[in-house]
């Protein structure tokens, strides 16, 4: 079932969103959990490989008093930490993003309920679950995921494509502006306090 959904949202998103329009958001949440676990496993494996390569290179310069077993133990701990960080971060992040996005969907006329927004986000995030780890490609995949979410919003909430896109854009821009308003003055203040740092 999950494989069928995955293929559908990748290859035929409009038809697939129509197909699952009446489905419970509980099923979408299970989809999120399953693919968040897959995402976390991929992240942990990639992190473990990177750490192993970096550790092997660093061991050439470490004093002999530091046992290599310590690096191995730390590598295992690092890999497990990455797994749980990605898993929890993805699930919590997608739920928070759904709630925030739903506010703007509602403002723009989407009255079909939060369940539809959850489905649009959890299913729309599909390409990121497996391709997030590839440098540069992941930026394209992220844009693709937002496009899929827009299609989901259009199909599930009955909004126009323009309103669906506007909801996503506004939901993205406002946090960016808030962060810029906080970080910008902080950096300027830090520079005035110690200009040599910058």
C-alpha cells in the first residue's frame, strides 16, 4: 500500500490526491511515520559512512594514546543520534508546518479541515523522504515537494492553484522575515562590539 502511494504521488500526484481525498488523516500520519523511519535510516547510514571516512583520515593525525575503539564507539553513538534526530525532527516538523500552513489555507478560503492539510503535507513531502541526502539535488527535490503540497492543497481543499501557491509562499516568507529581523540586528550588534570577528 505504501509503495503504491509513493509511486502515485511521484508520478501522478493529481490523480493520487483525488484517490485519497476521503481517506482518514490517520493513514497519512502512518505514511509519514513509515517514510520518516526510512528517511532516518538513510540519514544514519550516510552519517555513519561520512564519520567513518573522516575518522579514518583523522586517525592518521591522532596520538597513539587515543584508542581507535573510542572512535568506533563514538561513531555508533553519532549514528544512533542522527537516526532519532531525523526521525523526531521530521515528524514534529511536518506536523508544525501543517498547522502553520493550514492557518493561511484557511485565510485564503480553504474550509475543508485540518485533516486535508495534513494529507497534503505528509503526502506532498514524498520525494524528500528518500532523496533529501543528495547534495544540490535535494534543493530541487525540496521545491518539488512544495509543488506536490500545492497540488494537494488545490485538490483536497478545492482552492485555485494560485491560492494554494500563495498559502505556501506566505507560510514560508513570514518565518524567514522574522528570523532575518532577529538575526540581522544581532549580527550587526556583534560586529560593532568586535569588528575583527567579521
